[in-house]
């Protein structure tokens, strides 16, 4: 299943992305997918990021638990 979203880029970034995608022989859509996949892989191995995520999840759970009472 695929999800569609709209992304607004500064014109210069959009132009650069288009040029990079053309040079790589891929669509801008594929360039964005590849770039996001790379970034997500990077942060998954970042201990500080994981710590922040765990803190946010714990905090959100506490809030939701209070709301459920």
C-alpha cells in the first residue's frame, strides 16, 4: 500500500533535487524515497535519537493513561 502526500520545497532545493534525479536516471519521487530511507536508517542507529524517542513515548503513554482514567 502506498500513501500520497504533498511536500513543499524551496524552489532552489526542488531544482537541485530534479537535477540530481535526472543525473541518476530516477524520478524525484524515487530520490525522495531513497533519501528518506537513508535518513531513517541513520537515525535508527543514533543512540541519542533512540533515547529521545523512548522519552517521548513514555511521556505520551503517561498522558494517555491519565486521559483514560
